[in-house]
C-alpha cells in the first residue's frame, strides 16, 4: 500500500536488514534485546486491540471502516489478521465481535449458559444474510460438536422466533432441550467469543451511529434450559 512507504523508510533509518547499505549481521547483533521483548509485548498489544476494535454497543466491538482497507493503523491490521484472517472488505461483509456479556463479564461456558437475544427490530441490517459463530478464546478455532453446527443465522433451517417476532439463540455447551435445539449454537466449555457475520451490510451498521444490537445475557433461574 502507498501508505506503507513511510513505515518502510523508518525501518531503513533504523538499519533494517533488507534496506540498501544495511548489514544483516549488524542488525541481528544490535537488535537482539528488542527482538526478545517484541513477541510477548506485541502479542499482548494485539490481544488487547482485538477486544477493543472500535465503537462499542452492548459489549459488541465494531471495527473502523477505512477507504483503504485498514489504512496505516498497523495495530488494528495486526489484530484483524490475528483474530480473523482472510476477512472480506467492509462493503462485502462486516464482523462485529463480543467477548463479554451484558454485565461486562467474559463469556465463559464454565460459569454460565447464555442467551443471544434479538428484538424484532434488532436483526443485523444486511442485503444478503447474517450468521453467528462461536470461537474458543484460547485456540481461536471453532469447536467440534455432535450437532455439527458451527454457525447459526437467518439461513438456518427451522430457526424459531418468539411470538413477538424476537429471537433467542442459546449459546451453551450442553443441549438446551430438544424443543430449543433449533436455536442452539453449541459452544466450548470455557472462555469463548461470539462473531457476527453481516454479509453485504447496510450503511446503518458500518458507517452511521451504532444501531441497537443483540444482547448476550447469562441465563437466570426463571429462564428454563
């Protein structure tokens, strides 16, 4: 990208190993201390950025939309690559993510089962389709399950809405019961993140002030499992 030219020039000023007139051996010897600190420090920065990608609403993180995708925000670019390699451009698909429930607690299957609730006017505004996926927070991978379901959304056969048009999705490790399995997304029995994929999103989701978004809440005793 054109914007990367300044970064490359700065690396060369510091004696970057692949720049004209530089010495690879000298670069290795003088940067050994920095290189030993860089991986753990850099990864911690990337993980923190992944949890705070931009605007927030009901715990959901909405990443910025740049004319040149990701622009020169290198920390954001690193977080996007670490969290979601091969994502589309925002015009093609937009990916809000949530790590915490409505009370700000990290989503953790060892502590609670969860309901992802959409009011009837809260469904992601898209021109194509939307889906929800669960990832293990440690491995960043989907989790194998007997139902062989790895995402759930408006194309899921048999999805049941409530009488008022709202929708409840059950995010938990064990089945919520046969009568609710149509709306069940199996989740890891530990820390996890929820990823919303909005295909060909409308501008109300990506560019305008954040519209209402589904809430992720722990199940309470008055909510039957």
